[in-house]
C-alpha cells in the first residue's frame, strides 16, 4: 500500500487474516473476540495507522475537528473540584470556538494495554489535553509517537511541542511558607503529595527555597509524603508531632492533606492557628468553614481548563507561537495561619 493512502478496515482484516466484523469488534474491545487475537489486530491497525471512519463526525466528506480531554485515575469523589473545574473550562473553550469536545478517562492499567497512538486514532482526535497525570505514567512517555497538538495540565513535560498549562507552583509554595516565617514561625514542616507528582516536586522546592532564604535549616525529618490523601496526612502528622515537639507550622501541598493534619493537631490537644499554624493548597469549597477557616493557596482550575482548550484550538488552526503563561494564584489568609505569634 502506498504510504499516502489511508488504510481501510478491509486492509487491516486482510493483513490479520480475519473478517471485517472481527476487526471491528477487536478495535471496539468486544469481549467475544479472543484476547490474543484482539491484541494482534489492534497492533496491526496501529502499525498501518488505521483511522476508523466515524460517519457521525463527517458531512459531505468533511471530518470535524475534535479536542479530547483525557483524565487519569478518575475517583468517585473529587472534593477539590479540580476535575469539574478543568472539564468545564475545556468544554466552554471548545464551545466558544465551535469545535467538538469529548471526555475520556484512563488509568495505569489501561495505559499499558492500549497505546496512546491507538487511542487518538480510534477517537479521531485533532488535539488532546491531559489532566491528572504523574511523571511516570506510560502515556506521557508516548507523546513523541503522536502528531497532534497536546497540552498537559498541572505537569511539565519539557517537550517543546507540548503546551504545559500550570500555575507557578514553586513560587506559590515559597510565598506561603514565607508568610509563615514573617509571622514568627521557625519550625515549619512539610506535608507533601506523591513524589511522582510534578506539583509535589515544585511545591517541595518552594518550601525549601523559603526556609533557605530565611536562614532556617531544611530538615529531612520534617518533610513527609502523604500522597494527597487526608487519612495518610492525619497519620503522618501524628507521627511527626510525636517525634518533634518544636514544630509550630505545617505547609501542606493540598487542602485535603491539610484537613487531615489539622485533625491530628487538635487530637494532640493543640489549637490550629495558635500553637501550630497550617497552610493548605487549592482552596477547596469547604476550606473556609473548617478550623477557623483554612489558609490556603487558591488556584483556578476552570481557567486552566479554558486556557488549555483555547491554546489547543489555536494550535489546530495553525498558530505556532501559542504561549500559555503560568496561572495566577492567590494566598488566601484565614484563621489557621492568621497574624503573628
């Protein structure tokens, strides 16, 4: 077949030695196809760059442009509101620019079973936005295998042709910890997220930057990781306070972890905001109502989603010099870390 010709489902069936019906079922993950056969057909289709003919997206031979939002590890509950904010932002950007939008989800297992290139071909994507991914996720290592405009929300890929849509996490963390220092806190601990999350690396760097700038020691035993989990943050904070009675403040890399840390502080008979100040990150909806109001770094997930959608649309339209500035943030001061000691 000439490399300029588009492979058809008949071509895939012929090369695989199966019927067209079997190919169709294999590419749509029907369970009545032998798993080995399904995997072999999908690999052949990938090698031949087969793109399904989705009639619903075409009219008069014209195929509509489609931006996909791919969310990793979608959870039953999202107290931070990040998923809905990003989803709404991308959706509205697509609506404003009259371009089709589809929502997709994945997880670590699916990423190892279905190549990113195959996913893009099957969905006929013109552009793709990633959200909720970690540095070691398989799909991030397959970005070079696809040739459509891509954007990653809240993670840096260091790839020139991939748009990184994120706020300045390092500077935001630096500002939060510096606020604690200016208000007399000298023994500040860090409750960080997962070490495979880019935002954790940056927020941890901002924490160390603020301490070093203030001439305060950076102590490894005062830095714990709780994987953005409330219960784990509660347990890690209990251990931390039992081992170090000098801690007078906590910077937590998410509000969910900050809530767990606050619970551990109060169970120890201490008062959040008085004996131990606490700052979180995100400004989740309940933050203002708990522990005298949680001091936190507010970020705009809707704006992230909107700017990602708009930027990908501009790339699709041929604009090469698309720039996405770091999202603005705001340090919101409330009772958990208000005023000087």
